[in-house]
């Protein structure tokens, strides 16, 4: 078994628009991490629950015809019997990849044959992570597995430099204090998309905002980035209001006199709200009373 460490992740842009094959931008979040290990009498807290969770995952893989031969389930079940668990401090229900780290870790240690094709790997990870969310794009475990920033389109996964975000743009997370449940939120969104008018409006007005945010951030166009971010925030208020918690709605509505903007993180509905600013001190004052994490 490989004891490699897998870090949590943050989707900067593209969480819901990815459903329509739009561009998405992912970065690792090294504050939280997870790795496989074996329980001992010195370390038992939480290991039994994790072991049981992985066992359910192994049973799920066994029941999937296109997955059961990808993972060495015989070895995985043997290790589970001997106390295998995921030692993790990644918060569950916060959109940071708690299930993604598990999928990445299991694949890394138990895949019978690994692939270097990142799009193929994304598809495989999506099928594996569907055990936890009902459906999955696969990019969360892909980010956890690669541990590098990347931009993804339907055609390619492009790795980015660790320092690709311009120095004058600072990224932070705001804790909503509420756990999020991805599956019902995604189901709600898909149900909304059955309305042709909603679907057309989302594709023609919201999805281009996502691409603009990504392009402007990568190209270092600070002014254009915050302008496109404001449009994206307005789009989330319009199209994704159920994913914005009531205790953070004011942050989406506020327009302070410095570059500042927020958006949902992950599926929304709780967890963290993702923010961007060009003034750290003013942002700390503006968000006094909120629990912040700076990336």
C-alpha cells in the first residue's frame, strides 16, 4: 500500500457549468490532506468509521461491471480486514474533496494498471466517486490525485504553474458553518435544467462568465477578472440561489469600493464560500466576524 499524501482541492470556477462541458479551473488546497494507513492500538479514533466507509466503497466497486476489474479488490478487502482506513482532516460536506481524496488514494494504491491519459482518468474517477454523490464529473479526485493546478476542457487537461494566480489577486474561503450535501443540490439543478428557457439562459449568459473569469485570471488581467467575477456572482444569484446560504447572501449582494467578489464553492448549500480580493486588510475588516481561510 502506498502511503502517499493527497491534499484537498478547490474548484475556483466551473462547478455547475461543467455539466455542459464548459471550462473548469482547479487548484489544490494544502491546508487539509488525507492518506491511507492501518489502525493500531495507538491510533484508533475514527479509524473504524473510515474502515467501514471504505468497505462500502469496495462493495460498490465490486457491483460495477466496468470498475470491479480496475481495482485489486482482493487486496483492498484483505487490507480492510487488517484495519485499513483513511487518515484525513479534510472537512466532510465542505466541498474540499473529502471523497475525492479517498478515490485518489484507493486508485493510487490498488489500481491494477494505471493510466497517464488524464481525460480517461477523469472519466474513471467520475464513475468511482459516483458512489458518494450519485453522479460525479471526476475532477475532484483528479485534482486530489494530481496535486497540481489545472484547467480542464472536454478536449484536454492542462496543468498550470503553482503560482499562476497573479500576485495582486488573493483567494480566500469563508466558512458558512453549514455542512453541504452535494447530491440533492445537483439533482435540484438538473431538474431546473429540464426547463428549456432556464437551460438556454444558463448556457448563454452564465457559462460565458465562467470562461471569462478563468481566462482573465490565467492571463493576469486583474481589472477584467474582477469585472467578470461580478457578472458571475450576479449569475449565481439568478441561477443558483438555492446553493447560496442565507447567512452569506449579503456577501453576494455587497459591492465594496475595492476589488472584491465571492462565489459558491463546490456544490454550494453550505461548506465554504470562495472569495477573491486585491486588498487583504480591507477584506479582513469587511468580513470581520467571519471565519476565513486564505489560500
